[in-house]
């Protein structure tokens, strides 16, 4: 009873969690990798249902037909030993079923393992960190985090490594999972077939905030992507904000040594997330809505949002007033009009 209730609860939570977020499902594939996985899910489910139903039917027939009847309490049925035909049949059928599953699985595995990037393809260095993602567009002078912009309909090669423990990169609607290890680089390509914002999750338990290590893949048209690249390359990290309160925030951002961990612009520094296009993001720390109140809370008490993060306790004290000003500064860092809102009109 308890176990069943637990399973039901888990299943409900799983279904609800998938519904709560847009584009976080493996059952509505919008990318090449996800399509391959989805086809295998359907195939294996059909094969398993066939086995389950056949066994249940035979089981039911045997239960009814050979049950103990009245007046037969001491009846011993005919004893049988060995049957070559039967044994051959129940050996050959599973072999056939396994082949039906194995051939497409191995084929898909090899298709997805094709890591030979063309010389002109887009390569992104992905770094997994507790509990955020860094993206370095190779040869483009673009460093960013949390939101991975890609052009739709193109293979984008991700060269992935971790700065600390093992993470796993997973954007279920467009691709399969890939472990992100500290020792070696793993490469995977993703390809989105439709424009849109695709939710990503860390899929390897990596610490207290593992479940909050969310990110997004934002697939836009090639034109919009080129525009985004240009916007990001033109960022002046020292640019003075328009609003006076944001200017004060900029001063505080430097005074409080925020720059010793965070970078704005194409600096490769990455103790903490790169904030170049922070104001363009829809989420704060991957999970909270990006607004001034949440950002103030994050600056004053990041532990309350992401337990175990590296920012907690690693910067001078910040008053609520100062946090508000820093928030004003960060939220106006919006170098590009190509934002998640403009991607995928659905
Ligand atoms: Cu990173 Cu779980």
C-alpha cells in the first residue's frame, strides 16, 4: 500500500513538474536527438506491451483452465518433462524481440555519437558548475551563462567539462543527456528543429541545489542569431547606465568586489556566472522570475534561493538599499533585443 502510494505520488509529481515548465518533455521532440530517443521510447514500449499482454493472457488461461476442481483434491496431472518445440519457440521469440530493439538502438547511438564538427560549425565550450552553466562561444569572443542561444536547424557542437563535480547536460525536448565530467571533455551536438525556448536541467545529482541547476536553450532564426552575436560582441563592460540609481549600483558593484567572481563582457573569468546579458534573461539563478524583489533577495541572501552556492558568504555585507541599487544596475544590462520572449511565438 505504502509503496504504491509512493509510486503514484512520484508519478504525479513527475507529470506535474513536466507540465509546469514549457518545453521540458521528452515526449514532444523538437530536435534531432530528442526524436531519436522518442522513437526508441515508442518502440520499446510497444514491444514491452506485447510481451506483457501475451504473458497475462496465457497466465489467465492457465489459471482458469487448470485450477483445482471439486472432487479432484488428490488428482495428480500428467507429468511432462522437456519439449523441444516449445523450448525452441520461447528461445527464438525473445531473440527476435531483442533484435527488434537492439538494431535501432545501436543505430541511433552511432548516429548521435557523430562528433565530427565541420570546420564552419558553431562550437560552444560548456562548463558545468555548482549550480550554473557557463557558455563560451569558441572564436566569437562571447562568454555568457545560463541562456544558450543557438541558430535553429543547425548542428551546434557542445564541448563539455565540469569545474567541480559531475553534472549532466539535458534539454529533453531537443536532445538526450550527456555527462559533464571534471576529468575529460565530452562532446555532443544539439539541433533544434523549431524556434523556441527549451528548458534544460542538470540530470546528475551534484549537491544540495542539483534540482535548481536549470538553464535554457534559446533557438532563434539564423538572422536573429547573427544579430545576437553582434549585440554581444559590441557590449562595453564599462558603459554607464542611464538611470542615476543604476549608476550608483554600478559603483557599488565595483566597490563590493562583485567583479572578483562575475564578469561583464567577454572576459573568460568564471568563478560566478557571466552577467553580460543578465537583464535579458527571464529567470534569476535559473529558477526564480527575474524581478527586482527576487534579485534583492538573491544579493542579500543567496543561500535562501540556492543552498550550497559559492556566492554565500563570499562578499562584503550589502544593505537592502545597496542591494536595490545593484539590482537596478544588473537588470538594465540588456544588450540584445533578441530575447527569449522574441524566440518561438507559440
Ligand atoms: Cu549539476 Cu546536478
